[in-house]
C-alpha cells in the first residue's frame, strides 16, 4: 500500500515519540501546507502528543513553520491539562468504590498511559472500569445512581455516565470478545493472572488497580480487533499496544502470548497486529510474540488510514449526536458490512458472534 509524504512523516514522528529516539527525517523538505495536513492527521488519529515528542528530535531546519508549531503546542497544552484532570477523576472514582468495599479495575485509558515515557502526552479518552463479579457490577451501578449521575445502559450490557466531566463506562467483561469459548477462556485467564496496583502519580495513595501484564495485552489486542472489524480503529490504540509489548516484554516471556492468542482463537489476527507494530511503529521484533508475524500489514494500515479514531474521521461518518436510533443501527450494520472481507480473513468467527451480539442488544 502506497503511503503519501504526509503520512510517512507522521509515522516517522510517531516512531520517534514512541521510543524517544531520533529517526531518519523525511527525505524532502515539507511545505507549510504539508505540515498543516500532518498536524490534522495527527489530531484525527489522536496521536498529536506522541508526534509532538517526535518533533523534539528533528533538526531545526526540518521543523514545521511557526504557525503550525503554535497550534501543536496549544494542542499539547490542552492535552496535558485534560490528562491531569482525568487522572484526578479516575483516582476519586476508584477511591469512592473502594470505600464501599468494591475493587474497580481500570482498563485501557489512564492505566495504559503509564506505559509511556510521557503519560500526559497520550491523549485521554474516557474512564473504563471492570468489576470482577456480577454482584460488584450491580452494586457499583447502584452507587452511581445514588451518588453520581443517571446511568445509560448500552446494547452490550455495559453502563455509562459522566463523572468529573468525563464519560465513564462499566464493563461486564474485561476482555472484549464475543465468541463464547474465547470469552470463557479469557475470563478464566484474567482471573488466574490477577491484577496489580499502579500509582498514577509519585504518591502511593493515587494507586489504581489495573490488569496484570499478560491480561492487559489481551485487553488491548481484543479491543483493537473489535474496532478493526467494526467501526474502525485509530493509530493511538496501536501505539498503546506497541508500548505494552515493549514494557511487558521485560516483565514476562512475551513469546508465551502466542500460545494464549492461539488458545483464544485470535492467532491470525494477532499475527497481523504485531506485523503492523513491527513494520510501521518500529517495535523491536524480539518484543512481540511471533518469530514469523505476517509479512504484510497493509490490510490493517488501510483501515487505520481510512477512518482515524474509531472511524470518526471517515468521510462518510456522522457525529453520534446527529443520528437517530434507526440511523445508528444502520450505521452499525454498514460498518460491519464494510469490514466484512477483512473480518472473514482475519477474525471470521469473532466477527459472526460480535455482529450477533450487537444486533441482539440493539433490539432488546
């Protein structure tokens, strides 16, 4: 798949920002218009903070023009303030549930941000929590309704609400797979591997509970796959997976994850995912599970470049707030139809169960 000069430059910046290393700059000087487009692509892919770190390694003569740099710096300043605010909200929410005898597990989001050299430059999204039992899930929902906000129920059984200005989701499953045998295997695997406490700041009192390294790799992998076969996926989530492989490869035998992926029924997809991480994000080959990942990551690259952050920047995308219930259901069907060829090749059984579960949930 051919990549234009602007996307090439963005990937160069992202690789540099991910690993905090200098990389070869674009071979040709970029115009002011090209730099403006690179900045917009970075925003659409929600990696402008990571790419900004990459700018620090460029020679002065290769830097963007001042007007673009000013916009980029303003974006990074906003990102840092948002990151600190969501950290505070996450800590407060975790402490509230803990005070009621519950153990909220923070998945993705700010827990994953801690895997970066500069967590505040990983663009914050929402707060995702998981409770290990049905009883804890239901008790947490009652606490929210009595002390925080009205909850919204989602088709997959999760709930959402707003806290501290951020959307919060409570998930029923820690690993987002719909194939029953895979879901059972991974739920048991997560329970056996347990959870760890992870400080958000230097103060121990700010610790949140996150999945163990192996479980976290499964969570991130499944999350990316779910969106790749549906609405689309952005570059930020791939960066999360790359950082997780890098950090966790030093804590456990990363090669063991290949067998876990096979047991979960996501081996072919996982080979494609890790091929992308190595070929386009510069993950060292010995920090991913496969000695022979797929040789061509172009199918995943195409999905990422087409839709941006969860497909929100696809040309045909509509803002969620502008959609009726019927249009939302039609869009869901359209997303899966668009990705059908990709899904049939890399995750056919999971795609079937995902579509089935979503449509059952849509019409409950």
